[in-house]
């Protein structure tokens, strides 16, 4: 039997149509199979659950941001006690930081760990531009958690553990950066005294150990920092973050008091561009351990740092007003020629204010800030105005735009949007992920 050409055409058309139907079904089954093969879980800002067993839990989260920075409107030089210095007026795009955290518990849900890799990409090739660190903690109950390892000294509000839930992206106002302690290795205890009243205390090696090896540390274990925080109205303050992203329907308030003390040694001070570095500076930006800043033939080798800060804040229906006041005393200055110093104590104080509002709830936030330092070597300050856009109504992704009017900044670095001595206007924009 022969098949007519017209019949052949109909036959192959039907065959082609059936093939398409079968293919579509196969692909649909493939898509369904792909969906059914998903595993693990994800919690915004807490990351991915990689493993859950009877003996341990492993989670991973990542923090990073890409930043555009324009410092072209800064003055080209600044002058301090060391003389006049050129300022590198940058304009660049950087993936400024990458932090990968692994955390969970081992053997007992109360025995917890945190290990992380944290990069300072703008300082590649310098000391502590990549840090591998972490700590261990044991949670007895809500009244007591003890820990050991690398942690931030709780000497100001921004080092209480609320990073990165700030109005700005990964940088502090000048007064906060000037007065605060930083990360070190030590022991700590924290918890509730009663509901709404919390404490946090740490005993550490020095004010800032990242970028400092063990051989550079002195043999005195005498760095202490502590905080006492009270939430009088609602007994909470959201994520302890700056700004009212949570949209409190009742006024949430906090009052905090902090104190830090440390005997600092010139050899145990990190390089000025080291990761998360702080070092004791004068209000004109000079590091007090630098030879000659107090006169020819004078060099400070040892000094005692004491600093107290007091903060208060209120949040209500997307609005927030928050401030902090700082008092610092540097005493016991010892070293070559220090007997000739005309003073015994260096005194500084300062403050910062931050006001913010959610223009579109959980999506668009505007803020303005002001910070000022009253020092014996100048009174620097900075004003900021910024916008945060949260496209997915959470803290996982946000785009920040910020303008800074800087006046003789006494602090700064490659990782920050401002250099030491900055005087003029700065613009930067960051796309941040925290998942």
C-alpha cells in the first residue's frame, strides 16, 4: 500500500504535534522535579541553614556591598601638628567589604560558635586586609551568656552588636569613630538583669587588636569595656538598630551608659589603615604615639585611655530620634621627653544626633545626622543627609545614597568614605546585601 503525499503531510504534522505535547509534558515534569529537589531553609538576615543534626547545627550568611565614592570636592591638603599633608581625592567604585559568617551550635544548643572571614578590599596588600576570626559562647539562660574570642568592646552604642543595621552603610559618624573602642580578643558576659534592663561586659587585650600580633601586645591584661542599657517603655528596641524600620505603634525608648578603660602601648597600636582599626588621636587627626607631635624630641610610648558615653533614643510610627554624648580622658602619658609636656591629661568630648523617618513604610527611609568633637586641637564636625531604599521591604538588600559635609575630620581610612583631615563635600552610594 502506498501513502499519498497529502496523507504523508497530515501524518508528519500529527507526529510533530504529538512530539510537542510529549516534550512539553517532559519539560513540565522536569521543572516539577527541579522544584521538588529544593533543600535547606533561608531566614532573611540570618542566612541559610546548611546542616541540622542531633549534635550540631551549621548556618551561613553573607554581608557585602558595592560602593561608588566621590571625594573630588574635598580640600587637597590638611594641616595638623605634624604639618601639611596631601589628601588623595578619590573617585572610584569598590566592592568594599565581603564578610562570610558560619555559626550555629555544637553538642548542646547552648554552646554556640561564630567564625567568619572578613575582607577590607580597599586596603588590599596592607595589614589585616583579610581577617579570619570568631568566638565561642555558652548561653546559661537569658540572664547570663559567657564568651571568649574576638568581639567588639561595648564602649559605645554602635559596638553593642547592632551592625549592619545602621542608617549609614558600614561607616560611623566622625564623633563615634573618634571616641569608640574596637575589636579585640578577650572574655565577656552579657544578659538581662531584669526584663528591659541589659548588661554587657568585656575584658580584652587592647582597644583594637586586628592587625596587631601577639608579640606586639604588652603583658598587662587591663582593657575593660561595659554597657548598661535600659528599655523603659516597650522593653525592646527592635533590632537595636538606628531608625524605626519596624514601625512601632507604641513609643519605644532606650537609654544606655558605656565605659571603657585601657592602658595602650605604642607597639600594640595597629597601622592606621588596618581593618576596623581605631587608635588614639588628637582632634586634629594626629596619632598620639607619633614622634614629635607634642614637640621635638618627645614621643609617647604609653597612655591610659578612659571614655564614657551616654545615649538615648525614641522610635514611633517610622520616626526615630537618637543621640549619644562622649567624654574621653587620656592620661599617664609616658615615654621619651614626656616630662616636658605642659599638660597631664588630654580632654575631649563630643556628641552625635541622628533623625530618620520612613517615608514609605519598609521601603523608603530618609535621615539626617550631625556629629561634633570638642577637642584641645580643634573642633571637627560632620553633617549628613541620606536615603535608604529597601526594594523587598526587608534588610536583605538596600540601596543607600548619602551626602557628607565634612569639616577637618580627625578620623578616616580607605574603607571609610572620608579620609583623615577631610574638609569639604563627599558623595557616596552603596548597594548592600545582608543575607
